C-alpha cells in the first residue's frame, strides 16, 4: 500500500475517500495525526498529516519515529512524502516541483533511529532511489508535468527560516533546495525498508536569493496553486 505524508497545506485533500482511522499510539509515542485509510480512484492509500490535522506540530517537534513506525505497521511499503521547500538552484524557484535525489542533514536533537539497543548501519548512499521515484519520473515524462529529476535537499532544523549567510553556506555545500522535514523521515523509512520518495514543492526563493520577504501567505498561495497537479500525481501513480 502507498502512504502519502502530507506536509504544510496538505492537512487533508478532497479526492481522498476516507474509510477508517488508525489511532495515534505507537511504541515510540503518538503520531502527528491519526492515519487515515481510504482510497483515491479505488487505489488504497494511507494518509498521514505530518504537522497534524490542525497544522500545529512544528518540524523540530514531529515524532518522525512514531509516524514511520505506524505507517509500516498498517501495511505500507512505499511512502510519497510531500515537502514544501525553498529553492536555491536557479531552476527551483517558486512553483517548481522537484524530486530530490540526495540529502544533507543539518538537523539536531531529533530522535533519528529505531536502533537504540544494537549497532546497525543502514546504507543511505542514495536516499531516494527506489521504484517509487522512478514511477514518478515516468509519470512526469508521460504527462509532461515538469518534475525536476535532481536536487540535493538540505534539511535544516527550523522552525525559523534560514539567514542569507546560512543559505550561502548550504549552496557552497552543494544544496539545491532547503526544507525542514525530509530528515530523519527518509532515513527512518530506510531503516524499516520502506521505498521513500520526496516530492518537493518550492514555495519561495531561499533566504537572500530574492529581495522579497518570505511570508506564510505567499507560501500557502503556492501550495494551493500546486494542489491540482499533486492530486493528479497521486491519482495516476501505478
Ligand atoms: N527554508 C526551509 N524550509 C522551508 C523553506 C525555506 O526557505 N520554505 C519552505 N520550507
């Protein structure tokens, strides 16, 4: 079964028919929201809202372990994560849709492994290299959706946005886009052998790359504008 982890602006969506809800408890604590089980065009989907149903759980407070564990536990084997990001690469300005292929983790203090009583090192050379990402790229090609097929996702701690100097540093490090939620979500999914792909929506130029201030209003306007295309992607994924 496919899971969709909805990010900001994706607390719910209209074409998803909910059949049942799974409660929040896991051995790692509560998930951000209950997992909704249902269908999109008869395709079974498990949906979880990363920031909670009321958009109240900040990136550094999300219980990523509970979320990923709960999805695995309801029978999910692949996860489409929707992430709002800021663009650094010239092609990744507002409204760009990106399937990153790499990640650099700048977060700290987040519970980021399921393995606390054994020494295990999971291979993470290619964080997003599963069948799901290839299916998304094939769909984009067929339907001319224009998904950008590369990008190094720099994951910052938040919840504040970055300073311009921090973005210059991320750029020197090789980051193409910046967000706050792909890590440790992606590596926890890898620890549980889930096929994980991140579909990023650029909602602003990263700090210092435009003379406009970054506002929540502008961010939510872009999330609303890009909603139909993301819904189409979820509907048409094999
Ligand atoms: N930085 C970090 N996270 C974000 C941004 C940003 O500019 N935009 C949306 N999420």
